[in-house]
C-alpha cells in the first residue's frame, strides 16, 4: 500500500461554510480573476499537515490521536475578518481570521508534539488560525495583484459566526487535475466542554 498524503484538521459547520461561500461570491469579480478560489467544501482549519504517511505510521497516528486528542474538551471558534499573506497590499493567500481560544492553541501544540514523536517535522512558522479562501496565481502580473489588493481593501468583513469544535479529523488529500480532494480517514471526538 502506498503512502497517504494526510493532514489533521477541524471541519466547519454547514452554516459557516455557507457564509464563506457568500463571501467568496462577493470577492469574485473581474478584478480578482487571478485568484484560484478554494471550493467551500474544502475549507477547513488545518492543525497539522503531515504529508505522506506510510501505512505503518497510519495506525500509530490513529492510536495517538485517539489516546491524546480525545482527552481534550470541545470548544467554539469565532470566524470573521478578511486578510491576506504576506499583506493585503501584496496578497498571495486570501484568508478569513479565526479567533483562537486557548483550547485551540493547546490542541495545536499537543498534535505538534505528538506527531514529532512519530518523526514528523515541527512547523517552521508559528500557528496562524485562519481559513484560506483563495490563492493568487504565481503567474499573476503586478497589475493583477494590485487589482486583487484593491478588491480586498474595498470589502469589510465582520464576524461571520461561530462553529463548535466537537471532533478532530485525520484527512486524506488526493491531488487531481481538478484540484485537491479530501476524504476523512479517522475522526476523534473531543470530550464535552468543560463546565
């Protein structure tokens, strides 16, 4: 069996997905034609990108998630506010902010620590809680990038809502000519929220 390209993530509620779909609809225009928009069904909060996971490591990974992550309490995420990496004036990745509660940061550190014990490299950059909406094409001209920046500057995005995090999912990612396709491999329920 071949290695499986995988990542650990949090799925969003249907209502948040609908809000994101509406937002992407507002952002799509001739000025943003250089942006490849992420299909709404593929938008999630990545906790840890693993890359290729061997079948042998897959069982170890599932056992670790079941043992460690299942001890964490469920929590809520608040979503809203538009931004871009590296900056809104020079956008490459367009995103929506997530207000990260302490439980999310603890969960990210736990998964990072446990996966490093299985040989997966730690992230170089600090965790940034965001949902990627689109990516500006690498072939975009400076004029196209400027137009995308103007479109972003012209839109204010307030709070889109909250989503309850009750489980963490290990996803498989298959790269296809039409784009990436994600399928859940393993779900780990979190404990009921602390009173």
